[in-house]
C-alpha cells in the first residue's frame, strides 16, 4: 500500500537539507497552497508535501466514507506516508485541520515530531458555557444548510451554487475553502470537523508547539490560541500575526515564512 | 413502369467528380457525415482529407487510425493532457521512437505540422520521420527548458531542408534562441518565406539588431511578423535605421507586421489627455516613404506602435502609389493620418485600394477625417477604430453610409464618444449588411440623446464642400467593375444617384436595385446578416442593457465573444445577482460563445472582509448561461495574479453543467477533477479540454489541479458514455 498511497495522495519530497519538514494543508486547498512558502525552506530542509484525501487533486474514489469518519483516519494516512518515506523524525507545519491532525499524530508517536507548528488551529469550534470556540451553533447550522443544499442539488443532478461567501461572516473565513470540495465530501468532512473536540487530549502532547494565529481571523478568536498554549502539554509559544484572514500562507507568505523560519530554529 | 423508379442521386456521379466534390468540403462534421454514407464515400472522404487535428490522450497514440493517409496538415498540439511532453522518454510508457514511427506510418504525406513542443526531444524523433516538412508551427506556453540557446530548433533545422514557413507566435522562447539558430543554418534561412515571431509572451520583443540579423539571414521572406519595441527609452528600440534595414534585406515582403509588445499585451494605451503617448517613436516620414518605396509587393502592412508618429499623412499619401497591391493596413499611434482641408482627400484617404483598415489611438482624427476616409477608401470591407477620442457618432455614421456597399466588418473600441448606443447608431446605415461587429459595452448615461429623432446624424456633405458638387453622381459613388456590389442588380456601368438626408432614418438610393425604402417604419432594428458579435465590458457592469442599446433583433447571430476586463479587488458586490448572460436568449441562432474573464483580476481565497472571492464573481458571470442553447463554449476563468491561479470554482462548474446542449467545452485555466466530473452530466458533451494557453502555463507539479492522471480519468469517463 506504501507506493500506492504515495501516488494517491500526491506525495512529494523536495529540498536539499538534512532535516525533514512536513507541510500539511487544510481542508479545501491542496499542497499548492504552500507554493510561495516552499522556496524559503528548500535549501535547509527535505520538505514533504502531500494532499489530504479530500483535496481536489486527489481521486475522489479514494475517499472512503466509512473510514474517514474522524480525524484518526487522516492521522493514519500521515503516519503511513512518513513510514513509507523512511522518516524517523521531523518537524511539522499544519494549517487548520492539519494542525489538529498533527496534534493527534504527536500523541500517537511521542518522539517522532521535533516541533509542531500550528497555523489557525482550534481544538473545538463550537462555543461552550466556559469555552469560546468562536462559533455559535446557529452559525454552524447556516454552513451546514448551505452545504446540504449543495449536496442535494448535486445528488439530483443540479448545479451546486452555494459558495463560501454565502454563509455568515463569522464562519465565512474559515469555511470558504470547504466549498471547494465535492459536495458530498464537503458535507461529510464539515460534520467531522465541527463535531471534533480535542480539548481533552491536548495535555497528552509533549512536543514543543508554536501556535500561529492571525490577528484578524474572524473565525478563530485569539482566545483559542491562548487556550492551546496553556493546555498543550509541551513547551509552547504563541505568535500573533498582524494580518487578515485564515490563510496566511496565501495572503502573506513572506511574513509567515519569516515566522516559520524563526520558530523552526528554536 | 410500375412504382419503382430510381431517381438519379449524387452517388451516380463518376467517382472522379464525386471525389472532387468531397475534397472541397472543409467542415469536419460534414466530412464525418459523408464518410458514414457508404464504403465508397468513406474511401473517397478519407483519401481527400488533407487536414487533421488529433484530439485524444497521448498515451493512446498507438491506436491512431491509419486511414488518413492523405493528410498533409497535421495538428498535434491539442493532444491531452494539454502541453504534454510528447515523445519524451519520461512521459510515455511506450517507446517514443515506436510512437514516432507509428505517426509517420499513419501520416506519411505530412508537410505542415502544428505541435506542442515542450522541449526539443519531441521534434528530434518526428523531424527524422518527416524530413519533407515545409510548414511548422510550434506551440509552447510552459517555461523554456534550461538548454543552450537555439536547441529547440536544432532537430527541425537539421532534418527538414525544405522548410519554408516557421510560426512561433504561440511558442515561448527567448529572442536569443532564434537569431543564432537562423544564422547557423543558412540554407534553411535562405529558403524561409514565412516567419511569424509575434509572440505576446515575450516581455521585451526583438531588439533592433536582432531584427537586422534575422532579416539578413532570411532575404527571401515574403511574410514577416514580429513583436518589437519602438519606445526609444529602451535599449534596442526600433527606429528609422532598423526599418530601412528590414526593407533592404527583404525586398520581397508582401506581409509586414511590426507590433510593439506593449500593444500586444493590453488593448488600452497609455496616453495623456490629448491622446499622445509620452514618448515619440524615432520614425520619420522620410523613412516611411523609403520603406513603402522599397516594398512594392506589399499587400498587408501592420505598424502597431505605442509611440507617436506625428504628421504621418504625407507618408500615407504615397502608400497608394508605391504599394499598389496593399489591401490591409493597420496603424497604431500614427497621428495626422487624415486631416482634410475642405473636400480635398489627403493622407490615408488616398489609399483607395484598401479593403481592410484598422486605426488605433490617432489623437487628432476628427469626424471630417472619418468622412474623408469613407470617401477615399471606398472599397473597405473591414474598418476598425480604437482609442480615437475626437470622433463622434456623426462622423462614423457618415462613414458607414458612404461605405454601405462594401463594409461588413466593423470594430469600435475605447473611443470616448462612442459607447454602445452611439456605436450602434453609427452603424445603422449598414445594419442590413454587417456581418461582424465589435463594440464596447459602455452604457454611458451621457448617451441620452436629446435630438434622437429627426436630428442630425449625418453631416450634410453637400455643405462640406464649396467646389466640387457632390450631388453629381459622376464625381461620386462610382461603381466599378469589381463586382463587390453584392446586390448585383445595379449593373456595372450604371451610375446610381445617391442622396443623403439629414434625418437619420433615411438613406435613399434612387435608380434600380438598392433601395432602402423611405420612411422609418421599414428601418427596424434588425441586423439581418450579423453572424459574429464581439463585446468588451468592464468588470462589474451588466450585460442586460445590450438589447436596449440597439441590438434587439439579430436573427442569425451565431457566435459571440465577450471579454470582461478589470480589477475586481476594488469593487464591492454588484447590485444585481447576475451579469445577464441569459439576456442573450433573444438571439435565436446563438450557438457559440467565448467568455473571456481571463483579464479579470481578483482574490481566489484571500478576499478581505467586504469583498468577494472569485468564486462569487464566477457565479455572477455565469448565472443564466444554461438558458442559452450553446453548442460550443470557450471559457477563461478570472485569475488571482498573486498565486498565478486561473481556476474553475464550484459554482462555475455547476453553472457550466447547466448548458445541456454543449458539445465542446474548452476551459483556459485549471480545474479540480471533481469539478470536471460535474460536466459529465451534459448529455452530448464530446470534446473537453483544459487549455492553459497563457504564459507561464502551470507546471503540473506545483499546480495540483488537473494532473495528468486526473485528466486521463476524466477523459476516460467522458468517452465511456454512450450516445444515442
């Protein structure tokens, strides 16, 4: 399965350094989201890029609805890739859901990751009485109904027409890339994302983490970054970037690259 | 004789005649239909087919049919996946030399080849098998590989000694690749008669000394098209000396096309308030006259500059006598081309032989100049005017009525006083004969004409002139023996009396034949012969006012080209939900569309709050497209320049899928596989391709939309469907 997995998820190994670095994208984009960050790391790292199984560039037949019911299956994929490449230790940069995948992977393999860099991460999106995840149930429902509308249209042979811009502003930034996936996968995956709650396992992480948060991410409040910092088990730092949006690697790659370089060197 | 009488059919003709008839058919679908009639017709059709474009996946090349052995022109540039490195050993599973051999077996008679040459390896094998190639067009929108200069051409020049035509207008390379290659192969260069170096992807164009080198190497050129720079602030700009050297080196030129690279990239020009560019070109009138004198065989001349050539009238006056065969003329930034004093024709108006005239950014062209052109260039079938801000609807309308016998193709673009409504008003005199048209969709509110009815739309040309009495038909509107009079009912020698009225609704022609009837009730808004319409529209504007502007009734309009241009990063959400494509429903014959949003720039994923992502813009543009019964569509998605992304979004895929009658769809950008899969629901869709024909085309590695595997899977799924 090793070689097939590497092909199926478009795994690429580039760069001429000694240390391994994984760049993992979030839902709705694919590894090309890193294209403007990549040049900064090629001289000093062997960079591993891959596509999540739900990315648009992956054959949709590989998306097994029975398997990818929780983030654990995605963690399986990541670890299988790293095993197939013969990696025994690496640094990891994960955006959005890939940040969560990285956290889970580091719990499973405590000595595998030298550093975790988490961009736009959140252990749980829904608000609780004593936890501010950033989203109210009603807002998330709007996202779901937009996706369900797309799904029903898709199933009936009509044009899916809802896009990331149609949902409430609070959720828009986060979910706009979700609509880039196939409607059935999108609906399925968003349920996975909004149902996941990793607060309980954060303490099991021993790897040093750098939490990167954009100051103007409407979707992920600044308090989530501090929550992560205080609850992740290892030595943690927070970097707040004074840029807008949920996709700093697309909107401000040069700035983000500098922050990443600094974080990786520590 | 009972019942069964056999009528004589076309099949009873002798084979030789039948073969000749079939060989004249050029439309591919008609040929395919003819080939299905019976075995005899199949053989005749196959043996007379001389031109073939291969579509299909490159990995399936071993399945090429061998029945097309008469093909002399072969186009291999559209094989899937687009930009595939054909015949390179890494790309295919099959041995490349075997595939090359198969191609030669299937098409032994090829003399003209169009091919996507990602690198020299493609041609290395093919040129060996086709040494008799005479015309070659190379296509490459991907990056130039890191190889010594000129390597792209070595296999071709080594093997094809009979080469006489080379077209690099879609081939990205460096200017330094070409001159040395031509100079190293003097036998080939001396034989070249057609050389096309008009490539928009060259950022700087050819320098003056390179032009000199190329023309010196190829003295027998008859057709030379090249992108260069005329701006004197750049090193290697083209000026007097260069022009003269071109003429001295290649006296046999009948097509000369020199375009400034800036003109090729963007339509709008950088002019000051008066309409002049900041710098003048270093081209004098005396040089121009020498150029014209040195090229007596000239039939087509294009000097598309972005720098001023002032007071060029006197040079153009001699054009007619020095280049009597000149039929097509295109000039950019030539000022003073027509400054008539009273009724005396001057400048370009003296070029009576012209059939096609295209003028751009002539700062001082006025209505009087237009009228003089209309009177003097009396055989024009095609007229294009762009960026001339002093002309108005009056002058243009007089021009079209003067040319109403011949004019069938008009383009009006970026002229301040000629938005959509005025342009259409100006075209009323040829409303019943115009076949091709371009206008800008500028719905200016100043175009509410106060004097709309019964007002002055034409100049009273009798008043223009004191001396010559234009009412005397002998001086005017001579119909000579050209036979260009389409109506034919006005016999050659007879002179028809023409009179012009001030009321816009009347153009009366007395005498036999051509009669627009008197009275405005006959003058409905029907564009009887309009087949092709091209529109330019700034981003954010709606299309819906088009019919009201004057294009309500176009019964035979079959093809439309819409270009949307602008930066939507500065715009807020449009007021309407849809752009208005569905309003084109009122053209019943519309079947082909090119929707070009490629020069619309925006944010793919990173729109700041308050602005729209490109997915929303695509939805805005494409809503309603399913209502039209399009059979062919070319679509250029908007682009996010920051990430070099021109990609189909979800709503775009969904909306394109609504075009149920579509047979051919070409998307000039990238798309995710699962979006392409939406398109499989279109029942008769047969030919789909993602053509990234812009520079730089995305290398497959980094752009993960539509990798080669995705492309193959999609095409397999497309071809697996069974058609009724």
